[in-house]
C-alpha cells in the first residue's frame, strides 16, 4: 500500500498518482489552537506542540505535514522585538535596520541556542519519531527578502526598492547569510522538505520584474543549499503570483504553494514540465467562515482543475487559527474518494 510520504513524493515528481495528496501546507499554528496549546506553551513544552498536531494529521488525513511552523523566528534571533500571542504567528513589532549604516552590525546569530529554534527542533524530532516513516515532513522558514523586510520594516523596504537599490541588495545579501545558517541546521533534521516562505514578494506588494531583481537570486541560492543538503525545496508566496510562475520555477523548487488568487488549473498546465503546484482552498472565506459543504464544493473544484499529475491539494495559505476541524476534515471527505 502506498504511504502518504510516497504519494507526496510521486506528486512532487509530477508522476500520475492514484489519489491526490493533501499537503496542508501550513497546519502548525491551527492545530495548536485546535488543542488549546498556547504558542508559549508550545515553545516551553515541545512534546505538547508535537502532540497537538497528531489529531489534525490523523482526522484530516494530512499527507504532507508541517513540523516547523515558527518560520519568522530568525527576526527575533537577530534582535527584532516580537509579541508572542496566545495563538497564531508571532509578529515582529520593531525593527533593527534604520539605514545602510546599520548593515555592518548584522552578524549570524547563535542558531542552535536560540530558544525558539531549540523548541522547533525538539518538536520536529518528536513528530519525526511518530510520523516520519509514513508522512512527508516539512519545515517552514522565511526567505532572505522577507527577512530583510522584518529587519527593516516592510513599508520601508518597499520604499527602498525605489530609492536605494544598492542598499536593498546589500541587506538581502546579509539576510541570505542568516537564513542560510538556519537552513544548515534544519538540513540535519529527520525531515523531507523545507518550504521557503516569501510573503513580502507577494504580487500584491512587488511586480514580477522586482521579484526577479530582488528576491529570485537569493531564493535560488537558498534553494540550492536545501537541495544540496538532501531535502526537497518548496516555495510559497502569498497573493497573486500568476505573472511570475516561470520565475519561481527558475529558483529550482520542486513545488510552489500558491494562494487563492492563482488559478490552479492554469498553474498546473503551465508548469507541468517544471514544478508541481500546491493549493489552494480559500483559507479565510471557505475554511474559516464557510460550512463543510462549502469546503467540499471548493475542494472538488481544486481537484478537478489540478488533476492527478503535478498537483497537491492544500490551503491557499495558513489554515486559519479557529477554523473548525469539521471544515478541514471536509477536504478529506472529497479527496479520499476523488
């Protein structure tokens, strides 16, 4: 019998599959909320964080499982102030780069001993011990361009792309050194893939040409590092990225996780010889606010468009904290019989 892991691996190789796999791809924070495990408790007690994922994985038949979801942690490791919420992603609330004069102060942090990274590593190890043989395990990290935005402030970074291109390139170069150090440690874990999250390169923020100018080269470099380390390289960008599918494929990724604004059928068709597509049931409108029947209807549409070759079912972005498990489970009602 084909395991979940084998099913995902075949889909990523764009081979025809007997069942389209469910690759969340971001269920971590949602599953914590589902079990009432606060973010701080998940950091202090990795075994609780891991345990919170099992119900979601089993009940919703998740094939590709996120085992590291604290993808923004390098920002705090670099000195940015954050606010740890009870549930959900940890946001950056202050920045450390005011201008070019601050670049020389940036140095690679002590990755292994950073408290959030240690917790993520322990959580991933717990999950690998229980799920690793049968499930496809993924760690999420942020891209160099997105880390640059966390350290500089996204609004400031956007303005810098117009006012001081050399500064932006220098900041991204520094960010690549930092994300590379985190990636090197993650590559030693017993996982299958690393997802590079690049929301600051969203089509809602920068053009395709600016994505090429600022983010693409760093993504190629970090992705190459991941692949040389023996892991599968997956990309995710929020928003409408229909105009940059070929550019994303140029980074060498095996798959691209797309947001709801991208037509799955068009993306799979255009990228059939280049990369697989993951997506893209609407997280907010359907998974959070909809009914199970709404979810089933949209899931059928996604599966029909994506097909059995080069496509993995998933949420358009993070499964929202607070989404009912009945809604997420409704996706499996469809794909298990599709």
